[in-house]
C-alpha cells in the first residue's frame, strides 16, 4: 500500500492510515497513467459539451450547396518559421464528365486564422452574449472547413462540436437515470427482501433477456413524429436506460444483501438510526466508489448505442445533431469514396469511448480496496 | 439434469406470452393503424379506396376492436402459424421472415464460432505470456475493438475495399448467385462472403471474451495445483491445457447467455450497413413503414432466439460444471 506514496517509512504509513477512502482511491487512480491521460481528455471533451459554440467556427446549420464536399483544411501553425497560423485555400474545378464541382487543396494560397479571435455571436450557457471563438479566420467573411464539409456544404468541424454535445450528454443522462433506477430498485430489492425482492428480480431477468437493439428500434419508431428534438432526446435517453439499470440493480442488491448482516449495520440499528439513515449514511458509502466505477463503464456503452440508433435513422433525428446523425452522411459508399472525411465523427466516437473505458477500468481498480 | 432442462423449457411459453403482449403494445403505440398507412400508400400510387371499403377492411382485420381483443386475434392466428400479410410487400409475413431467418441464424452462429476460435487461443496466449509484446498488442486491439461500434467497422472496411481495392463487399453472395437455387457452389460462395460480416459482428465480443479468458487463466495459473503439476515434470502446454484452461472455461461458457442473443440483435446493424439478406433490415423497413404485423412477427422471433440463447448457455454450463448440476 505504501509503495504508491513517494516517501517511504513511518510518516508515509501514517498518511495512509489516516487517509480517507476517497484519498486512497485517488492515490491508486493516479498511478494509472493511461487512465489519467484519458481523464484529462474527457475533461476537455466535456468543456466542448458545455461550450460547443466556442469551438465551432461556423453556424452548424449553415448550408451552401455550392460548397459541398470540401476536403479537410489542415491547420498549419508556422509560416516561414514564424508563428502565424493558416489553413490552405481551396480551389474548385468542375468535372467535365459528371459536371460536379470538385474541390482541391491549394497549398500555395494561405488563409490566415487567429486563435481566441472574434467570430459569429453566441451565448455562453444561454446567459450572456460573446463573439469569442477558439479559432476564427482573419477575414470574417471567409469560410474555413477544418474538417471538410458534407453534401450540403455544412462545416463538419462545427457540426462535430455540436454533435459531441448531444451524444456525450445522452450518455451521461442515460447513465444517471440508470444509476438512480438501479440504486433505488436494487436497494429496495436487497434491503426489503421477500416478495418485493422476488418481483424485482424477475423483472430484471425479463429485461435482461430482451433483444435490446430490435426493441429499442421499435420503441424509437413508436415515438410520435411531431415531437420536438428535445422531447425525442429525452425519450431516447429513457429508452436506453430502461435496460441499462438492470446490471447495476443486481450489483446494488448483492451489496445490500451482504451488508445487511454486518455488525456495523446492526450497531446502527440498535443505536436507533432510522432506515433511511442506515441506508444513506452507513451502507451507501461502503459501495459508492464501486458504483461510480461501474457506471463510468456504462457511459461508453450508452454512447455506442445512441450512435447506432441515430445512424439507423431511429434515434436522435435531424435537425438535432448527434455523432450518429453525422455518420448517416457516411452511409453511402460512393459518397464515402468521394469524401472519406465524413468518417471523422466515428473517430470521435471511438476515441471518446476508449477514454471512458480506460478511465472506468482505472477507477474500478482504484476503488477496489484489495487491489495491489 | 433432464428435470432442469424441462423446468427451463416450461418457462419458455410464459416468457413468450409476456413478450408478445409487450411487443403488441409497442406496435400499437404509434398514432394511426396500418390501414391509415395502407390508404396513404394507395393514394401515393394513384388509386383510391372508398370510406365504406376502409370500414369493411377495418372490421375484417379487427382493427375496430379494443386492444385486448386485437391482441387475442393476433395470438390466435400466430398459434395457427399465420403471421398476417405484409402491407408493404403484399405477401404473407411467414414467407418474408422464413426466407431470411436461416441466414440470420447462420450469420450469428458463424460469428459465434469465429469469436471463440479467435478469443480462446488469444486469451490463453496472453495469460501464459503476460507482458510480452503479443500480449500488449492484443490488449490494444481489445480496447479498440470494444470501443468501435459495429457499423463503424463495417463502414471503414467497406470504404477501404471500395476505394483502394475497387471491390464491393456488401451482400452475402456474388452477383451470379443472388437468385440462384441452392447448390454446392452457392454454399461455397456464401462461405467466401460470410466471414467478413461475421468478423465485423464478432469483433467486440472477441475482444471481451479474450479478456475474460486471460483474467481467469491468470488467476488459475498461480494456484498450488499448477505448481505441483509443474514440479512433477509435466510438459507446460499439456499442463496448461489440461487443468487451468478447463477451469477458466466456465465463466466463458456463462457468457453465451448474453453473447448469443447480443449477436442476434447486433446482426441487425451490421446487416443493414452491409446490405445482407437478414431479418434485421426487414425489421427496420417494417418499423419505418408501420408494417406492424411484420415488425411484430420479427420482434417475436428475436425474443424467441434470445430466450433460446440463454437456455442453451444454462444447459451447456450445467453440462460442463458439475457444481451447478448438483445444486439443481
């Protein structure tokens, strides 16, 4: 145990002896470098979720059919050895056979960009207005496509920022709902026992043997067509968490069953604690870290599920933007051969799911008091 | 043992009744019924139908009855093996589903076999050579494999094949075999095509299973009986395969319970992206077009396959693990 603390000896042992559980978990977590790096990545990701407009360079809905399928304009930081960020300009040429406009990168012409520069106006968390953006072209009339554009000439970079907001929020909210359902129902099941336990256990078994993807599809298809994107969003999260809570419910029940017989629970009961106090103050803290670890591993599953549903056209629906909605643009192989950058939203999904999994694994190891 | 299987089998009809009720409720949930959609279809093709005829049809199909009665009618015809008529295809649903059910099951089972054939050796190798380069490489592949949505992998593979090798890897047959009658050549052609969707479908499961195998085997390898066997001079491979692997296998077998059903429902997405003849895309179309009896039938089949998968894993586990047999 003292191996992870820099200083060895009695002083360190004392520190470990008096450290709270959370501090111990943090010490153990800090040792997983990959998990720490992923955690930093996730923090950045959720800053994007909070302020997508700050990162976006354009209005994600702005269409211009003449600027369809513009390739990726890579950011270059240095120009002739001096710090002067720019992106290469694009030139359009009409294909004589297909009569389609084909865009190409023209590295000889440079479009200047600035960091932390003014751009289109947006509202910070809906509170006050600002026009500060992370990246903005020096000439406000110039459009830049950092990650290319889609078939309607919408800027993919800006759309990914907004899609990330939706997809990551769905994951988080769906897991939060699952955790609440799992703790409440699992807790009741484990603490009350008897008939109630039987009913909840059968319900969990029933839900766990449901063919998830087909049933999710059927439920999403049953949503009224005239619902607003916000309503659809919440309906989808509820649908996703309907099955998600069962695993957690089982685990919470198991913990409650084991803890119910412990001496400290008996002591609390004899001391006259109310049921709620025993559950919340005495039993919950012993497995809270475990629940957090388990639910952080559930978030990536939710993100993949949302992306898949939206990709099939039965999840989040346009005009709402999610990473799955963006990937719908990549459904056609001919389009994909023409514009491979339409797969980039998928990379965002993979990397963020990877980060969630690594953090979750790190947390699980750190939360386990018997891990070495 | 037989009693145990019979008990589980007795539960099957009960579960199916519960599922069918829930599915019927979901199918009924969207506004309008399939006659409204039917009338819209007719109108879009230029023909029309009188209000009297609609009323007569509605009466024939029992759509003017209360929910419970409609459900009863549906169940009654289901028990007679009649799944109704598809609105979109104007053909019996039994035929539509039957045509593609075989390949749906074949794809899932093929993917299942492939998963085990890859995951078990990979897991054993990782556990017996911990921290080797291969072990680290497998760990990376595993993490990425779990993090990649099925459809994304399918898209990437299809794009690479199309853009760089100029081949289309959609479908399950070469063009000349699509409508051909069954023959040896057609089966071989199917086998030449099915492995790619099977890998796409199974990659996440493969990653997960080989991690489980690795972790279990690592636990077993440190136990005294392994040291004893090694001390008496047993050959290392013989020893590993003979004892610890067999023990590490049990938790793997219990994954069949969720893995087989996950393959059935996961094949829906892969089949849609790769354009495979599968009940998945059929369900998707049926849901979008409100072809409710077709969708309901397919959902029931999915539920049935799911229950069957769980049952299979319970029986297998009882067969290979005597402890479970004794408890029952």
